[in-house]
């Protein structure tokens, strides 16, 4: 009787291994390597206009939090419309953790006043592909769709200076 009971527990434990392994999979995600080609994706901006990552994009800015997005906003303050586009730069904001009602009613309408496009990662399909700190802006430098450099910015001044150096 005791042996049957032990076997039953073993069977139950074995059933949980696949779940455990799958839950740990994101922890094994590797950082991007220079020379790696970024897989294309399509996101909608704050005007519900699609943008697809292609070989023309030279700079990809990723903000995973509101604080990081505020760094981008401060760095772009007083810049003319089309500033990012002229530098072949794209800004992705990870808003998956924002409550949908707040995003729809307040945040996204407020973003429509920005003089730059914000690609909205509403479902976390894109930003998690690019590992980095939540409180910093991740800058991925691309050439023909391949990663050639990766940087992190903790202040708006640093980001603004880097953007100014990325002449159109």
C-alpha cells in the first residue's frame, strides 16, 4: 500500500516538470549578439497606424516602463516633428502592464500630442525580445536589420546627446 502511494506522488511530480521547465524558459533568454538579425515585427502607433521593422531602421529605442518612456519624452522635448524618422529611429513603448482602460482613455490619447511616433507594444510581443533594464532606455543600433551596437541610457541628457550625434 505504501509503495503504491509513493508511486502516485512520483507520477504527480513528473506531471509538473514540463510546467516548471516552461515557466523557467524566459530566464534562459539570451541577450542579443552583435551581428544578429532582428526578426521583423509590426506594431501600431498611437494613431493606430502600423509600422513594420525593416532594414531601413537604424536605431531602435525600447522603453519598458513609464519612467523610461519619460526619459525619451524629455530627450525629444522641443524637437521638431519627424526628428526620429529623419534619423531612421523608431521608439517602442512596452505598455503591456498598463491597464487597458487607462491606456485607451488617457495614455494613448495623450501620446497623440507627441511630435513623434510611439510604437505601442500592448501585448508584450516585441519588447521582451530585447532584454534590458526596466528603468533605462535601450538603444539598439542596426545596419541592414542586423544588430551592430547596444546601449542603455539612464538620463534624458545622455539620450538627447546620442540622438543629436545620430545625424540624419
